[in-house]
C-alpha cells in the first residue's frame, strides 16, 4: 500500500462477505468483499474465485 499513514505496526480488523454459486456439474464461481478497518480508515479489498469441485 502506498498510504504513508499506514506505516508501522498496529491492530487491523477485518470481516468477509462472500457469495459462492455451485452448479450441479461441480463448477463454482465465488466473489468476496473484505474491507479492513485500520486507524479509523476503511481499506476496501476483494476477490473472486472459480473452478471445479472433485
């Protein structure tokens, strides 16, 4: 991260909102949102996943 106010050490809180869709043939697609709370600032972060269950 390039935010100078985030230098050093400290305590960071997080949570995750996640949604996963699984088809009958085993294919899945997921999306997630993971915000971080640090020094009163919310830092948004997220991702996605896809694949096949076996």
